[in-house]
C-alpha cells in the first residue's frame, strides 16, 4: 500500500476517482471497500510477473485489497490478471474465455456491437471487466483491441487499459509508433521503471 500511496501523492491530479483521492490524503491508508475497476485497471503487470496462475491470483488479490477490498473489486482484479497470464503463456482465446467464465462467472457471451448503443459510463468491475475482456476476444491485433475498447464509450480509458494489458500479452507486440507516442507523455522515472520491468522478465 505504501508504494501505491507514495506514487499517487507524487503524481497527484491524474484523473483519480474520489475514493482513491481520499485514500491518498489519509496517512492510515485503510481500504475503502470499493468494487470499482481501479484495482483491475492497475493489475496487468502481475499477470506477466509470475510463472504460475496460483501466484498470479494470490498477488492480484493482495494488490486489490490495498484499496478495493470488496469481493467484486478483488474478483475483477484477479480476472484481468488471470486473463493476462493465460494470454501470455499462449492459451487460445476460447480457452481463456472458458476459464474466466467458469472461474469468475462473468458472462462473456455478448458482442460489442450488441452493447455499443446502450452502454453507459460504468466504473464497477461487474460493468466494465467483462467488456474489456470481450474487446480483447474480438480483436485482431493490439491496436485493434484498443480501438474496440474505446469504441463502446463509458469509462473508456480504464476499459482500454485493461484490454491493452491482455492484448500485449497475447499478441506479444505493441506497435512502435504507439510506444514512442506514449513515452512522450510519461515521466522519465516511469520509462526507467518500465524498462527495468521488461529486463527482469527477460532475465527470468
């Protein structure tokens, strides 16, 4: 919790939710029983960092509980982390879909076209994690996955963040043009951390 709290305070005003902002102002750092999608949004690296699913699920739970300790908040984070892990080890989309539906009981049997006109801003895990996963399942490459995630509207930056982590794991390649553009928006400290994370994964 200390690391998230310190980074959140140092890089304040980045579109955080109201509960997270309040958490940043509290020295005690108690979780606030949220079932929002914030923990699911930040969890993707965990899916890359471990070599077995049990560790991924355990660590995703620990990561979520720092702030989002509601069962649905934990479930959403675990579902995204598990999807990233399964995608990274080469499971097929059908295998991934089957696991997520049978483990987390999310309904993934819909298309983005079927919800695009009616979907509204939704920050709960229940109302955004399945949409992020389906955007990946319908995609053909990394950029297409991001475009599909954004296309349904709603909490589109968070949905695209979740989808993007999965797509990066599955397709193994993010277009150089996207990486270069994103790097222009990041503090140098973040770029160094990302490079160190990549090196650590390659050295495993």
